[in-house]
């Protein structure tokens, strides 16, 4: 008996609709956009989508299905590329089964009888956040092997009006930079072969209309939750149809499927909004908070960090560390993280990686004296690891030189004096877990900074097969096993900064080290880009030394501290070098962070559209009762006075008391009183009450500021 399937399925979000059609052939998205009412039927949409035959074109247009194929006659980029002995390259599936598990969860099975290939699409919509995840599984049911070259998570349509591309590029210490491109006929393609998410090709993409800005307009967001190689594509075909594809980039021969073997694509996360780019980010933030984060920011506040790296580097000494812990405690630090340099042979970055044993020459009694001292001061203790790497100058490498990923007889590519361990080998996996488990069991370690400081340039396993896919899956398994054995230990995803920031690794980690650059001006750009897909509580943001160790720029404590409030705050410097005035300012920012972190880590983000000499952001409580806004002046404004500063996202008829909470009013070198009071003959602006609509529609006249300075406002609703 023939199975009877629904002709359409409507996945309804809070403010968006996704309509799937299951006619002849494979499933396709026939509508994705603003929420549809019950008065609009799928048949109406089908009729409105009818396109006439175009001269010198096929009489019947090939469908833009969830997995487009050459076998269907699709001339855009295929959603799947594979080959075998039985013409699998021409695969063209039809719907074989539809299982709607809930109003927001559907599993679609597709089948090619001639070529014995099955495709399974899983779509799950978070109704509240208006974000859905979609992935595709391909299974070889035939008798001969099939080589898979490419399998997108999905092919998703984009309307012609959304013709502006917002992509992301960057480099070490300069991640998440925005890249704006107008869509064109052809393909916007970003590929990453670095073996990790990468600094330069973050797997996120936004398509939006020309009139869309931060607060209004239509936008479609896409993010691939994968920590290995990836490929993202936005294509506009000659027939005018446009679509986005994202998936794992596979090396030749990396994925060969024998009988009944399957490949599971990474998840593609997608969202639509008509509330501008900030509105799109708020939806992704809500999704992450509801689905990926293990700890509620309200139930478990994010502690203030002190990280030793830019303070002492490899110069470890128990007395020095205790002294730094004392100083950190006085500033209000809640978690003390011992960075690189604590294990045997690790006097610099040329040796020791892989030998995860405490260096008894530096720590004759192990880490216990330092940890006990930190704990007695009321702080948690965290420890740095780089498990996936090994130095050639290490006991581990000397004993097991074959444990690395390589492509012999090719010479290994030098990269930070280290090589990549092959996690796909059971003995490597077991060794790393034993070392981590042993240290976490022996010591009271509450936090791991998990680093990865090099690309995987030559990802060949012991059988000379490309291994990035299996290496990434093995990393996830190792993280999951550590978490299962030590469920209260939090893990930071660090990869020489922000080179491993994605929703895939977030399923196993709790924080992202956003960038190795602690330069406040660079951080403004980096953190803005990061905020498109990640909420503030995930964003590790530290106050660095007054002379940045990367850019060598000298910035005041007031400016450096202002940038960290809207993330997960920490500090990373030699605390012994702080002046008395700097200690007062830094302690004041720690106090502000503790006072407001519940709001920052649960609030709604509003990025502000400001002239290019300034940057600003707001964080507003969901009930509109409270808000924080920052204004950072990067260079001199073009007029005698800067523009009006317009607030966003407030309740129009609500009255708000406005407070200027940064900079603090103390010390001779702090900015002049004009920040708080334009003229001695005028009333002070701080503490006055204004309506939300006045603050948003007119805004507040800003005072004159010196470049590289910042203001932070706190607004509280009043009766």
C-alpha cells in the first residue's frame, strides 16, 4: 500500500514561518519569512510561486530542494556530490517517509531506488527564539562503496530583496571583522581548510535587504555549528533564484561510505527577522541560552577572571603566584586561572606540550599550595591545557613519534613549534583523557582553559587518510567524556583566541576566548562581530596591560575597563604594575560588573548605529525595566560636538532615571566634570528622569570627550 504523506508542513515560529512542500520529488522550502496567518494557505503560496518558461531554458525548472542535485537537473551548486560504481553521481531522491514528531520537529526520509541512496533531513524549530536547526544524513544502501565529496546541511532559499551579504573575515588577534558585499550573479564562497573553525573564515553569514540596519529591516542569518573545515556559499543563479548552503568541507577520499554506512552533516542554524540586525542577534542569543548553555546566567553568575598569561607568561614561581592571587582577591576577582607553563619542560613554547605532569622543579609540592591559597582567598582555580598538541621536544613525542597527524614523506609544516596529535587513535584519546582525568581528580580545579594554537595543515592519520572530520568528532567525544566525568568543571574554548567559536563546540564548552588581543580599540570591533551570533556571557573579555602586548598601543585604564563590561569580565596583566589610581578604577569596574552581570548576561542586545568615529551598544532587560548603554569614542568627532546619542529598545512611555556610571568620579586625571555637567550654570544631567521616547527619538547631547574614552549609562524605570 502506498504511503500517504502531507502535501505541506508549516513550522510556525513566534514571528516567522517556514513552509515545506512535499510534491513529486524531494522536499523544498516554498516560503520562509514573516509569520503567516491561517488565512494564507500553502496552495496560495504554490500558485504565487509559479514561474513561466524562459527562452533558452528548461521547460520545467529544477526545484531548489533541501538537497539540490545534478540528477534533478539543478544547474546551481549541488547540495550533494558523490560518486561510485553505480552512477551515484546522478542521485535524485523522492520523499519516502515524513515523521512529524511535534509541531516544531520533522524528520524527512528521501530515497533513490535506482542508486540505493537515502537522505534524511531533520528540522527542529525553536518556536520562542525563531531559530531552526537543520541537518542531513546520507546513507549508502548499495553493495559498492560511495565516495562523498560534499553534503550541505541544507539548501535554503533567500528572496531577491535580501541582496546584501554580511560575512566575516579576520586574522589572529583580529577576529570577527565584518565583510559587506552586494550580492551578484554567481557565488560568494568562503572555504576553510585550517582544521579548526579559524580566525579568518567564521562560519556565519547574514543576508539582508538594502534598507536593513541594526534596528529595522529584514535579515536572514545562517551559522554552521562545526569546529572543523567548512564551506559556505551564497549563490544567485542566472534565473534569478538565490540560496545559501553550508556544510563541512571534505578532503578527497575523506568520506567513503560502505554498505549501510552513513554521514551526518553538521547542523545549520538559521533565523529570519524583520527587526534588523540586532533583532536577528537577539534571536540567536535566545536560542543559545535556551538550547546550548549548560548554566543559567541568573542561577550561576559568571565569575570575574584573573588569567596569568600576560602577567608572567612562562615565569612561574609559587611565591609570585600567591602574591598575584592576593592582589587579584583585593580587586574582587572570583576565579584565578593559571595559564601555560605549569607542566614539565615548559620553560617556553618550544618544549613540553603533551607531558601533562606538574613540573616538580617549580612546584615541588604540586599545585596544591597554589590552589589551596587561591581557594582560601575565596576564589576558584582554573588551569590551562592544550591537549590536542605536542612539541617535538617532549617525552611524549620521543616515545610516540607516530602519534601525530602528518602526510609522510612530506616534511611537517612548522607552526608554533608544535604538531597535532591524532585523536582518532584510541591510544592517543585514552592517554589524553587519563591525564586530564587524573589532574582534575587530584586537584580542586573548577575550570579548564582548553587551547589549540595551530592549524591542522597536514591532516593525515596513521593510514595516510585525511582525518579532519574524525579528528573533530574525536575532540567532541573527548570534551564530552571529560564533562561526564567532571560535570562541575567549566571549559573555555580557546584557539589562539577566537579560532574555535561555533555552536558545535558550544555543545561541550561554557565560554569562548574571543581574541588574544586585549587592545580595547581592537576589541570593540572584535566583540561587535562576535555579538552577531553569541550572547555576552560567552564572550571572554579581559582588561589587559596599559601597553598592549600585541598592538603596543597605550590606553588608559578607564578605556580598557569600559570595554569588558558587556562580556564575561576578566583581567590579564601583571597586577604588580598597577598604579594606585588604576587599582581604584579597575576595582570600580569589577564592582560594576558584579552589580550588572545578571542584566548583561540575560538582557536583549541593541547595537547602535553611530558615526564611524564611535561605537555603541545597549543591553536591556526583557521587561524594559533597566538598561545599560555604552558610547566609545575611537577618534575625534567631525564637528565641534558629537552627534546626539539616541538610545534604542526602551519602552516609549516609561520614565527612566539616567545615571552616568562610567567613568567614575575620582582622582585628578579623570575626565573633567563637563562629562556630568555641561556648564556650571546648567543642572547636572546625571540622575534626571526622561521618557523612553525622548531618549530614543531625540537622544542625549554628548559632551566633548578625548579620543579613546568611553561613557556608560545606566537607566532604571521609575514610577
